[in-house]
């Protein structure tokens, strides 16, 4: 285990072997970090965060209270994952992404019915996912795209588009929202 400078790790945190945490991290009580996890600088968690094995997290990342990041996940720089978010195995999240509270990404098209490879979502640079949205397996959320709160996204969302509804329909992203997220700036 290697922990960087100026890190604050509260009581009740469990960090496995072979974990690297960069400088200036704040890891709150109840958080569990499994083995073979690499975390960049300025990482912050809420309470009771779970980060599974073989996960890579960039710089300036926030993971909110009660969020779960399953194994083999890649998270870029300047990412904000709010409270109670679920991110499954084999998901990739690029830089400047915002994921609202209680959003759920999935990776199993036919739960327990068919033996099939688990396929996580791909969330491109600058995308935003609203509260309580559900992203189905293998879906790509394009660069700068926005998923509305409560949307159920069953198909990929093109760059700079808006996905809204259940099931989500693709709409034009309003001009005033056609800017990259300012996370970490």
C-alpha cells in the first residue's frame, strides 16, 4: 500500500494491499478499497464508499456517500460521482463527467438467464448523467451528452445530445448546455 502526502483517512476505512493513493486524498469512514486499485491526487469520498479490485481512478475525483464502484473500472480526471451511485464491472468513465445521485449503470443484459460477457457502459468526456437515471449495458454516452434525471437509456446517446424519458428518446441539447462541465477547474 502506498499513500501520498497530506492524505486524511478517517477511522473505519479499510484499504487492501497493493493500493496506490495519490496526494491530498480525503477518505471518509466506512469506505472499503480492494486490492490493485490506483487512485490519483485530490481524491475525495463520502462515507461508506466501496471500490472493488483492479480499478483505476484519475485526479480530482469525488465519489459520494454509499456509492459502489465494482472491479475493473476506469475513471478519468475531474469526475464527480454523487451519492448512492452504482458503477458495474467493465465500465469506463472519461474526464469531466458528472453522475448525479442514485444513478445506476448496468452491465448484464439478461440477469442470470444467459451466460454472457458483462458489458459496462462507456461515458465519454464531459457527459452528464442526471439523478436516478439508469444506463443499460453496452450503452455509450457521447462527449458532452446529457442524460436527464430519471431517464432509462437503452441505446447509445450521440455526442452533444440530450436523452430524456423512459425509455429515453434523443433530443437536441439546448445551446446553453453545449459546454463542457467545469469539474476540477
